[in-house]
C-alpha cells in the first residue's frame, strides 16, 4: 500500500486496514515458522506497510488533537 493511498483513508478505514495487515503479518510469520514460504520478502513488505499505517494513524491523531487546541 502506497503513501498516497494511505493519505486518502479516514481514521476508521486506517484502523481497519491496520488490523487487516497486522493479521496478515501474523499469518505469514506463523506459516514461515512452520515451513518456509515461497516469497519471504512478502513478510518485509507487509511489515513496512504496517509501519506506514501506524505512522499515518499517529499523524492523523496528532492533527485532530492540534485542531482541538486551536479553538
């Protein structure tokens, strides 16, 4: 998932996507520990996507908080 796609998401959609990718990462790690998966680089890609989503969520929450204190 690219940064431009992430910026278009609302906070609720962001949290849904984050949960989805975290579950996918967990499944990939578990499958890889049992038997090597075909494309182990996929784990890195999903992990980076989770990090991007977490960063975007933090930024969005900070913007919401900043708007509250501006008034």
